[in-house]
C-alpha cells in the first residue's frame, strides 16, 4: 500500500518476475477504473447468453492469469458485493463464470495494492474483514517520494537513459538539492 503514484504496480511486477510464477502472465486490473457492473465479468468471465449483450463466452482475468500473477490494483475500490466472490475464489482457487455451471480451477499468485487504509475501511464496514485478513498476510508499505529523496538521482538517471533526447543532460548539485526539497505531490508518476 502507498499513495497514488509511488510505483505499486512496478513493485508488483518485480515480485512476479522474481517468483516461481515468472514464466506465467502478469495480469493487472485497476478495480476502481471498471464500472461496478462489469468488474465481475472482467475478473471471472461470462458464458454466452448469461446477460444482455453477452454474445460470446468471455474468459475472465482469473482464468487468463492461470499459472501466473493477477494484480488487483486499488482493491479498496472493489464493490462490497464482489468482495465475497473474490474471497471464495482466493480461498478455493476455483470460480464460476457468470452464467456458468462448470467450476474452473486456477493456480495463480494474487497481489493487490491500495492507497486506502483498508483496516479503517474494515472498521467502517466498507471492506470485508475476512478478505482483508486473507490479502494482508504480507504487506509492503511504499513510502511517498518526499520520504525517500535518495531515489531522486536514481530516477533521474533512469529517465535520462530511457529518453535519447535527454542523454546529454546533467543535473547540478544545486538542482538535485531543489528536487530533494520538493514535496512531489504526484510521487514518481
């Protein structure tokens, strides 16, 4: 967890690449960017004819991520009614497509990220306590850039290498000092 823009997805991808699932897919989904009514279909898929507009069978991201990693970005934005289905899929490693009758078994690594205090969300009743305990077995806090200014020279070096137009650019010590004092409201983003 950490503020928006700190690089949670990059860290999730690094965890995936260092894991036993590295040869499998890394599938990210932003839980807050998909309309509530579509998120279940995105995660679990659906069968043809299961609802208006379901003209074909659609595989869900759980199925697509099989033998790899599914990254649920901004899991704190997930609607409460879908949290129970997610918990069951995590615990049993099985799920049904919407409208499906065949149980689908998957073997995935699940990573999630949030910029919310999920413990406080549990206390407010907007996040399931059992899901919180399931996904928080191992947590990493990614501090904001203003608290890790030692990363600024490394980020500058990365962006200079990534952009050929900047290759001749250099930053003075005074410029680095100014950048280190900046509050970085958008963090690395």
